[in-house]
C-alpha cells in the first residue's frame, strides 16, 4: 500500500518504476529489468561483477511488470537469433543452387 504523507528513508523506499513510496516489506531490491540490448549488457555485467549499487527497489506490482517485459525481450531476442541462423544457413544453399545468378539474369533482362 503506497504511503501518504512524508516518507522516512529509514523505513520507506521509492519504487524505481512507478515512483511511489512504499514500506520496505512491500517490495524488494532487484536488478533492473533487461528490456533492450543496452540494458541487457549493462545489467548482465553488473550481475556478473556483483555490483550491489546497481540494485533498485521495485514494488511487487512493478516486479511483475518487469518480469513480463523481460519475457517479451527474451522472446524477441530468440526470434531474432533463429531468423539470423536461418539466413546464415539459407544464403550459402541459395548460392550453391545458383539462385543469385538467376536473380542477376532477371534483373539484366529488364
């Protein structure tokens, strides 16, 4: 439950995502969400080097939203990886079958 009145930093924390003040037991210090490539690199580096100063306070609701955002990013990243892998495999096969010369001949004809 968000607090009303003046917050006391000894017993309250401000949620990094929603900006509302909460009691300490209503959230947790966690790593920021990995929502993009830059934040993925930054947070992964901070996690691996155990930089506890990078931990941020998030309320329970925002932690759930962060988990959904990370799931979406993970799906997007895996889809990109699979697409890249298919292209890496398909291009040499297309070249071996002569598809590039066929396309060249079509372009020269017009």
